[in-house]
């Protein structure tokens, strides 16, 4: 029933009730008292019937919705819409029940979407970690010799370029030596390439054990290695190179069929003294020329050049090298 209809009923009752009471009771005093009582209680009862009760239900419902209790719907009167005559508050209650159900549905959909996003985000994080690990592996592969695990030629020369620039700025010495296995082809021809690989791997192990963490060793050719010693003068570099040469000479390399073989190596050393300008090309050229000289003067020896001398002139050997018996 619409509110306007209720108002019409109330107005009719307010007019007719006192008259009816007077007629029925035929007593003015009782009729007047009844009329006064109706006049006092009428507005409250009318407001309760028309507005207050329904508003309280709507207010309580809104409070439940605010607390997230969407599934608790208002109890509607057993009154169905009929030709637009439904009570306005009942219509509002129906709409609010529908709104609460829709909010609950949307909330469930949003919760599901958030869960899916969290799952997708976790998958992306895992994929990112896998990609980073793959990239790191690829970078290591790009910088590493696959047989020995040492740095490869490209990575070594990139590092050498950086160290030469740093040395030129800070005037700190660096030294380079190139090591080549003597008669390596004979090893392959006699014992097989598998045994030759075992020799190369064994030499790389000796280099790792003998060098500092700040140094870098690389395989730059078939049987050729390069070692960069940071913060190291040429005399100390020759000492380190000769110790490594001696370790290789004394080492027993195992062949594929269980035999033990020995090999020797030749080493060329070059260092740039403090405050001496140098380039990567010049430093490597001197070391390579020293290695060539070591090969041509008997092998199994260390030969040293320094940047202060012309390319065609051998440097004089230090007293330390003479005491150690290094050929120069």
C-alpha cells in the first residue's frame, strides 16, 4: 500500500473516530477524552505506521552492509508489486536487497580477480628469477672457456683494458704473463686429444691454486694461457710465473688410459712500472714477444720484458731471478 493511501485512511479515521465514539457512548466527556487521546497518540502512531518502522529497518540494513554483511537481507512483507501500488519503502527495501546481492557478487568477483593477479604476479616473479638465472648463466658462458672454466679470450681482454686504464690513472703497477705448453701437439698425437684436454684442465687448476682472487687467468688459445696480476710489479710477476712453471713441470697429468705424463711450459712476462704510460696492445705485445723468445731459447723457462725498453731489446733480469735460475 502506498504512503498516500495510508495518509488518506489516517485522515478519514481522525475525522470519523471522535464522532463515532460520541454517538456510540452518548457521553460528551468520554467522547472528548477519547478525541484528546487520539489527538495526542495519533501523530506518533501515524509516524510509526507510515515512516519510522520502515526507516529503522533500512537503517539497520545499511549498518549491516557497512559491516560487510551482505547476505543478511531485510525481511519484506508478503506484498508483491501490483500495478504500481507497492509501498515506496518496500520498493526501496527491494532495491537495497538487490544492491546488497550485487555488491556481494562484485566483491566475490574482485576477490577472485585479486587472487588470480597474485598468482600471475608470483608466476612473473618466478619467471623473472628464471630469466635472471638464465641470463647469468649465459653471461658466464659468454665469458668462460668451456673446457677449463677459466675466462675466455674476449673476457680477458676486456678486463685487461680496464686494468690498464685504472693503472694509468692511479700509477699502480700491473703485470701480465702469457704461458704456452711446450710440444702440446706431441701430447695430442701420442696420447690422444682426451689426454691433451686433461693437461689443459690440470694447468687451469694449478693456476687457480697459485693465484690470488684479485688476479685473472684465462685460456686465450689452444694451449695458451694469459694471467693478469693486479698491484704487482714485474719482479714479483716473474717470481709467480716461475713458481707456476715449476709446478706444471712437477705435476703428473693422467691420460685417458691411466698413464701419467709430464709437460713443461714457456712463459713471457711484461709489466708496466708505476707512473709509466702503457696501452693494452703494448703490454700484450711485450709479453707475447717475451714468450716467443722463451720458446726460441730452449723452452721451459720464463723471459721478461718491461715497457721501458724497446721492443727488440730484452730487459735485464733482477737479482731475484738470477738467484732462482730463471733463463733470460
